[in-house]
C-alpha cells in the first residue's frame, strides 16, 4: 500500500510514474521474468498489484495478489502448460497475499513467506483497529523463509532478503545471477511506501533501506508500478527524504512541546483533509524511532494521542 499524495509533497525523490501495463496481460520484462497487473487501482495501490512469474516451464509466482477472480484466472491462464512450483509472498497485505491460497489449490505449489501477519510492536491506544489495517491474517506460509535463505527452482535461484519496515514480515527476493530484485512494497518507483505503526516501523524501514544499498542488485521490480532503475541512487533519495521529514519534526519540536495533529498541521502544509490521519501515523512512525534513539520524550509509550518534546535541547 502506498498513499501517493501526501508523500509526494516533497518532490526530492526522482519518482517514475510511467506504467501502462494492461490488466490481465502478460509482459516479459527480462528473460525468464514475466509480470501481470491486477485491476485493483487505488490511491494506495497505484495502477494495481503487479504479480510476477519467474522461470519457464517450472515457475514461481511472486505476489499472487488480492482475491480478484479475473486476476487469478488470468494468472493461471498465463502459466497454462507450465508447472507452478513455488508461490512467493513479499508481505501479508490484502493486495498481495490472499490469492496465494487459490493459486495453491489450483496448482499444488507450496507457499513461501517470512511468516504470518503481525504488528511491528504491541498495540497501543489510538492504533488502527486490526480489521481496518489491510492485513491478510489468513496467510500462513508452508515454508518459512529467513534472511539469506535460498529458494531453488528449475533454472532460477532466489534469495530471501528480510526487509521489515512497511510490515514486520516484509521480504524482498533477489533473483540470483541477475541484477534483479523483487522489492515488494519496500521500494517502488512511483511513491514511497506507507510506514505506519503498528504494522510499520520506521527504524526497521531505514535499516532495510540501508541493507539494499549494500546489495549488488540494481533493478527492482516492485509490487506496484514499473521498475526502479538505478536502484541504489533511488534508495539513497528515499533515505534522504525520510531524514528530511525527521528534521522537520525535530525543528517543530525545538519550538516547543507538541501533539501529532499540531505537527501534521505544521509540516504538511495544504494537506488534503482525507490524508491527515495517514500523515499522523507517518509522523508517529518517526516519533517512535526518535524516542527509541533518545531524541524525543513522551508520556509512556509513544502513541497517536501523545504529546512530544525534544530531549537534550
Ligand atoms: Zn503493502
């Protein structure tokens, strides 16, 4: 998921929103890598979820997508005459993992993922109710992948790269022997991802960005929109963007103690009222990280309802 609008307010990231794949059509983007768009566009999913088919003959499907009948049928049609051996899931949001059960039932392939849906930290007052948060709580991978685990297919090898932050169980998949990484919702060309407690964690997210900068892959195929080219440079922009947002929060708190609505009003000038709540959780993600690092203080655990002040200032 990804709310384009409020994160686009600072245009310091070289976003690429060109993407005109027709839903249900298969496109080969690299030798042995096909993609297909699901027709579930929204402010959070851009044009929709992108599913990938890796290999030829014996294939893996990466992110089967939501429970969308036309998409599931088109995916199965795309691999007709082939054998699906693996179903890989980047994370358990409802636009990515629910179709896994259907693809599994139709093909007998096993599902692979980091684990069941879970929040990044214990729930606190003001957190979004679980049933509204977009998590797919039904998905449980047959095979649990840890960081660095290798999945071997016929003619392809994939390395699991734990990349928590957008969700606690987020994985990227490196297609070994190529320059390709399937980046899920962690890094996308069209927008930054939502990092929103309790599912998301800003400190995990920043560490996961630094982790990708240290890896060799240079082209990312994300869960929404087109490929990220020159990926290391792009990820560096992501990191700078979040540090800039953190600086804005610290500058506001330097003027005096504040609650999250006041911080949002000061930092997101001219924000669409429908996005105020999402912006508040994004600020909370930063405040949790800043509190962990001893830069800000609040009463008790950081929550959406707390008041925050600068430490050591
Ligand atoms: Zn997501």
